[in-house]
C-alpha cells in the first residue's frame, strides 16, 4: 500500500514542476515577443538615412530652380546655380575637420527703365542701380527680376 505522505510529496513535486514549466513558457514567450518587436540594425540604419535626407530636403527644395522661377516669374534658364563645394567636408582629403563650411548666397539681378528713359540694372536686388547697354533687348519700364544667381560662400568656423 502507498503511504499518504509519499503521494502528497509526489503531488507537491509535480505541482512545483508544473509551476516551473509555466514560468519557463511565459519567459520564452516574452523573449519571442521582444525579438519579434525589436528593430533590426538595418531598420535603424534606414531610419537614420531617411531622417538625414528629410533634414537636408527643406533647404534643397527651398533653393530649387522651380521655386525661384515661380516666385519671380522668370524662366528656369534665367536661374544659375553654382555647384556646391566639398573641400570643407569631413571625409574630403585630408581626412578630418576643416573648420569651415559653405553658405548659400542668392543674388538677384533686376532691370528697369529709369525716369530719364534709360535702361538701368541692379545686381543687389534693387539697392543700387546703374546704367547699362541692353544689347538690343527690350527693357521693362518697371523693376523686374532678370536673373537669379545661387552661389556658395566659404565661411571659417
């Protein structure tokens, strides 16, 4: 015959084992969920690249030819954009910090006819005016944007 103390001890041990197995199953489920929900390194790199592009994008769009063409009602062929310089970039030779950067400079050329009925031009967005020879072109009577020049100016840090 089986002793009651033995069966109670056996049932208690089985209950302890069942509890331990349930705890292990719960822990494994939590680990699986964490792995499934964790972003991979590639996903993080993608987020950083897209974020960097979105940081750079507004300045690029703001100084695009089409925006100046729409703003000043001139053809895009009258907008001149200088290529940006890269000699201040960290990864350009020699490798390292150069303690400089480039800032975009926008120069607007306006032309008009003066009160004396002579053609005048301004290379500083209408601040100062001087006479010029239009070389056969018809100069508008009122101040009008003729061209836009976008260049880069080197600044020391």
